[in-house]
C-alpha cells in the first residue's frame, strides 16, 4: 500500500484529455485574439491544465473559467 495518497494533479494526461484542452485553447485564443504560439497562450494552456486536473472536464466550463482568468 502507498504511504502517500495519489492526487489527480499527479496523474498523467492522456491523448483524449490533451485533445479537449487543445480544442478549448484554440477556441479561447481565437476568441481573445491571442496567437497560439505566444507566451500568453502558453500561460492559458497551463491554467487549463491546472483546471482540468482539478476536475473541470467540461469544455464549455473550462473555456469560461479560462476566459475569466484573462
């Protein structure tokens, strides 16, 4: 038995997870006029990954929370 608990943030992201995040990132970047290969987009992607690992799996909710971050 493990001595320490496994947190969702420690689990790997699979291709289906990354596809959801990538699609939402594309949507948010296009909506906000942010280039996909900018530092701003990287920061937004990092925020999305954090939110996703905290349990926000719905694309619309993920987009809304990320847009609120801006």
